[in-house]
């Protein structure tokens, strides 16, 4: 059983290194050509906003009030 777990862990580590390398290379190339979107943003899922517009405005207003904003 342990050899299987070692193999799975090594594959996971390799996949993470490959993903990090892809992000690095595409960010560098994107910077050279002036791209506005990142590879990472295109391939990862972002959380869906579930708050209403009024809740967002209220949240921002509360944060501004805490730091002394008008």
C-alpha cells in the first residue's frame, strides 16, 4: 500500500510543479504582449457572488465607516 501512496503523492507534486510552471510562463508571455487576462484566472473557478447589490453597498459602507470614511 505504501508504494501506491508514494506514487500518488509524487504525481500530485509533479502536477503542482507543472501547473506553477504554466502559470509562470503564461504570465511572463502575457506581460510581454500586454495581455489583460491571466492563465490562472481562466483555468480556476471563482466563487459565485451571492450577495445582492444592496448587501455589497452596505458592506462597503460599513467598512468605510470603520476606517473613518465619509
